[in-house]
C-alpha cells in the first residue's frame, strides 16, 4: 500500500513540474522476476520509471539517500533498498536476489550514478550477475529530456531481453553489460 500512495503522490508532483511522456507502457512481463535497467540523468528518474512500469518496482539506490530525512523515509517506504557504491555490497546483492527470486521487479541504473552531461557511462556488471543467478529477463529503458519546469521528459520501455541474447559464445559478462547499454542507448536515441 505505501508503494501505491508514494507512486501516486510522486507521480502527481513530477507531472505537475514536467510534461511526462511514456512510450512502451506494458512491455514489462506481467508476472515473474524481472530487472528493469535505465540510463540515469536525474534524481527523479526512479519516479519516471515507476510511472512507466505497471507493476510495483523495487529500486536499488545509493546508500546516502537513506540518510536524507524526508527522501530516505519515502525511498524506504516505497521498497527501495541501499547499495554501497564502489564496492561489492553483498547485502544489496542478496536483497536483489531475494526480490527477483520472489517474482518481483527490480529497478537498477547500471551506470551506478547520474550523468551530468547526458552521455552514458560504462555499466557495472552487477545487473548481468543478477540475471545470471536468477535467469530473469532484463527490460531496457531510457529517459531523455530536460528536468526543467514545464519541459518535456520522456521515458521509453523496451522489449524484454534474455541474458543469452546479450553475449554470444564464448560468454562474457562485460560484453553482455556493454550490449545491454547499447540497447538502452538505442532507446534513448529514439526519444531525441
């Protein structure tokens, strides 16, 4: 229940501030574990992804957010959980595996941080590791626009991809991560 209320209120605020456009709503599988991965350009990105995905989505978020008084409280109530960036955070990995094995949707920004230039950074391999262990599909998504009052911000949800399609034989985790980012880049470019 808190997720729905927070999604509604945050969505209402975002739509009040920006002209939000969603493409591809309904492309996330209706049941079972799935990872939604998007580029990251603004603090409001999780709200946009949550508006575009019809199922509740649990976000992995930088640990620092949970120390912020109001935002940390909301993130926790919405089902987000912390990850310590720059290290192999075993607790975050275990939590992610539990979420995916439980048939839920996990939201991750594979670049690990926001881009201040709108250029996409190299991805971490964490998303691929989670997909390997749980055998869940990955849904690429992209966000584009100016987060300025009254300006248009667009999000597109792509088609689900299986891990095997991201890296031909011989399998390479790094190549799979790069190919996932290529899918996200193509989606982002379609929005411009």
